[in-house]
C-alpha cells in the first residue's frame, strides 16, 4: 500500500471514528434532556383552543391525553369524515414529528412521518404496504425495507445509496438511527390489542451500510407478524401476564415498587420454567429512568418487593442472527437513544451472533 492509499485509509478511519463520537455525544445530551424534562423549543399550545394537548388518531386508534412527559400536539388537520389527516407533535426532548394519513383512495403512500431531531436532522419515513422507504431532508432516498416473515429485509438496489454518500456515511447512518428511535417511541403510544410498534436497527451501530446490512425500520405489526419474526414472543408475553396476575398492585406503596415486583416475578418465572433462547437482562438506564435510582443488584436473589429498584428487558435469541428485545412496561413509554445504545451493547456482549435488533414494548394483558 502506497503512502497516498495509507493516507486515504487513515482519513476514512478518522471520519468514521469522529462520526461515532459525535453520535455518542448526541445520545448523552438527549438522555440528559429527557432526565431534566428539558424542551429546547419550549412549545405552547394555543391559548383557549378546543382540545389543546389532546392526542387523537380519529378512526385509526384510541384517544390519548398528552402530558408534560409525552408528546404535545402542535397542530392537526381533519379529513371530511372527521378522522385525522395530519398531525404535528413535539416530544419532551424537542423532537418534532409530522404524521400524514392521506385521504382514503389511491395515494402515493399509506402513511408518512417526517421526523426532525433536536439537532435539526430530518428523516422522512414513507410506508406503502409492507415496504418502508426512508429519505433525508433533501428528499434523497436512503433506504427501502420490506417487512417479511423473517423480519425487515433491505432492498439491495436502494440500500446501496448509503455507499455513495461517503465520506458522510457514518454520520448519515447514525442520524437515521436516532430518528427511527424517536419515531418508534411516537408510534408506541398508540399500541393496541393487535397493533404493536416495532423498532429494528443493526446491532453494530457504526458499520458502514452495504446492500446486505441489517435494516432500519419502525412501524406497526400485528401480533402474528411479531411472532413470526421473533420465535418466543408469545412465551415471553405469557410469563409477563402470569407475573401480573400473581402480583397485586394494591399490595405496593408506589408504582416504582410495583414495577420492580412485576419485573422480578417475571424473571423468577422465566428461571423456574426455562424457555430456550429467552433471557432476562437487567437494564441500568431503564431502572434509572423509571425509578430515579440505579439498580439494586442485592435484591436479585431475595424475594420480590423488598426495598430497591430493578428493571429488565427480555432478550429472545431463538433465531441465530436476530435479538428480539421485549421492553417490559408497567408505566410510561419511551426509548431514548441512550437506551438504544444500551440494548445494542448488551446484544454485542452477550449475543455476538446477532446482527439485527428488533425491539417492541411488552405490557401485560391484565
């Protein structure tokens, strides 16, 4: 290798590492903003407006009232039949999402989401049937993914687009991951009995994408579609449902202690009746975010309900190259970028064979 080639290689490696560091720094800033409930744009709903702060998807989902910790409605438009045509919302970290639901009939897309993260990055997610296309803020196509029975699969002829963005590829790729995480949190608010928001992203965050790279995706699936992509989804749900039947909310003095009891009982049931490929992994960040204190590892071998806090995720690695992560929820929704990073790190350390991560919230049916 001559000196010029060596210089190009070193420069490419420097740009790659610099983009990775910027991504890590952005995640830390976002996590701090979430912890402080800081909103850099300080939005205010119009004074005296009817239904200000009210969250509704018309005929597409349930009514939900936004709180200071959730998404605030900035504007919305209705279709002639009263259902929602367009809505713009802001998250607690300053992320803005415009959701478009076109008038029924022949249209270019089924639904479309424009995501602007706090640093000004824009990503557009356009869905047509089982295919999701991602564009940057200039309208350039970044990726196209089809959800199959095996999970999200990139359409190679479009995924190659990332290659031609060099040397800005790592930064563009990481910015897309941050945006897709925000979209997933937004979609999760309106999960239903048979409508489950899922997030999929590569376990190896900083690899420059190729036509065969794991796909980036956020959208709704049915329970059967999740089960086909994740081998032990129904078994994990059964463990959580059984735990919430055994743990009575009225026996606990706070939501935090009740949540710890549910998580620990779920873990105990999984250990008592092991299912191959299902594992409980303690989450430091989720524990801190939901309870305000770090995990108390001393309670792991004690009976549930003792003083201390603990939250976990269920990892489903029944498929060789996919880690499905079931984010158990007994309270608020949320998956900030730092949590995405934590899940990816846990996957790389404990399940190095997994190339793709699929995340979905899991709540008890009871």
